């Protein structure tokens, strides 16, 4: 163990021995900032040492999903069930030694599913090639957590490893802006009442990162952890789905207890093909994908080949997806569907489309 890692353990022990209350919350925040600063230094060193040794996955399709779980939880079986890939499966640990991609076809979307080696406790610190594995996870658009239904404790361990790797699941970016400046100290502006931080604590936390002069604006009742994320600015904010696999291997009572304990999760059996349609639907929805159908003048719309976009996409986004010159040549568009008040309504280029809309582009 290095000197920096020893220091982290010392600081964590200090936190565990200190009772959290109103009087000590500022101290807690500063100690957490110290820990985050040291961990960041360790991560920079580890990334430099591991440069060129990670798994090379070329992203393709409309979005990518990484399967994350402990060894032998059924990730490879699930990959094979969802896609046309052929990932090796066996009843022993560490079967998957490389990252294996496949493509899931759903509602016209091509979604890349990546089976990566199982992680173990301590992966975020580098145990078991954990850094390389979590590196793939950081680059994916979504994480599908695979947990053995017979071992639900894996849930908390996985989420902690992902958190320690700087990945925030189903969370928004902190509403805090930090703009360093040459002089003048720390200027703090807020639009809400802060209950866990004050100016003195903010200054002390920034000081741990050697930020002595900055304009800070906070627009949420921010926690110390989220303020640290804002300071470091290198967090990944990703969608995530929790799934418990092998539900066919546990009893009915155990399954009901599991469902009550984890109401947000999806319960599947990759081997028995139980609830796989639900997983596919949830992946599509959580990725915020939607289908747009294109129509040529005087012809019927092509309802077999949708254009896949993100929810909130505009006609301009559609133009850019089709051809780089279409934005310059755009005159107007006719739209049939949910975003139009009547069939064939004309819109300008910034009109926001909805799922299933049919679009006819009229160009110069």
C-alpha cells in the first residue's frame, strides 16, 4: 500500500470515528475533499501507468450498453440472448477475458451491447484489471447491472465500485459553477438556501484543490459529495438499469422479498429467456431513443426503416443525420404525428419532434 493510500485510510477512519451533526458537517465536507483530492492523484498516476493496456471497443450503432457484474452472474448468457454475438459461457469464474460486443436490434435501433470481464471488490482501485473494465463502462451510454438473484449483496458493492470510478448513475450534473480567477478570493453566490455547506466550508474545500480565487454560483441545496464532483469536473453521468438474473434458481418467496427490497430493478433469467422483452424495452426507453420516419414528396412514408434519434431532437438534428448539406438547403418540413396539430403541418428547422413522427423535408 502506498503512502497516499495509507493517508486515505487514515482520513476514512477519522470520518468513521466522528459523529456527524450540524457542528461537524463542515469538518466532514473538508475531509471528504481531502480524500477526493488524493484519490484523484492516484487515478492520474494509474491511468498513466496503464496507458495502452485497456480493452479496445469501437462504439457503433445508435447507443452502447455495458454489462457490468461479478464473475459468473450470466452476463455472457444475457449478451447471447439479446444479440447475435457468441460470448463464451461456462459455470466457472472469469470466462470472459476480453470485452465482447454484440448488436441488439429493437424498434429499428441498433444498440451495441458489450460483455466485459466480471469485476471484483476493489475494481475501482485496480483489482482484477478493474481499471480497464471500468474504463469501458465509462465510455458506454448506459450500464446494465447484472446481479445474481441468490446474492443481492452484490448490488451495493457494484454501485460503490462504479461510484468510486467517478461514474454517477441516473444522476444529473451538480448545479454549481466554479470559475477560477486571478485574484479576489472566493465569491459565493446562491439561488437557494444551503443546508450542508456555508462559505467557510466552500472556501476550505476549494482550498484542498488549490483553488484560492474563484467565482462560485450554486443553484441547488448541494451536498459536499456533489460539490466535490463539481470541483473535479471529470465525472461521468450515465443511465443505469439494475437487473437480478437467475430468478429461476431461487424460490418464489425469495423472489418476492427481492422485489420488495429493490422495486426499481428488473428480474430476469437470461438462460430461460424470462423478461428479456422487458429488458429490451427498458434499455430503449432509458437511452431516451425515439423513432422518426422519413417521407418523400408524393410518396408514402417508409415505416420499415426508422431514423433513430434522442428524445428532444429537432428537425435540424434529423437534417444533420441525413446529410451535412441539408441544413443549408432546408426550406421547411411537413410533419405527421404527435408533434403536429394536424397532418402535414409545416414547421421550421428548430421544431421539436416526438416518437413516431413522420417527416417530409422540403429543400432548396
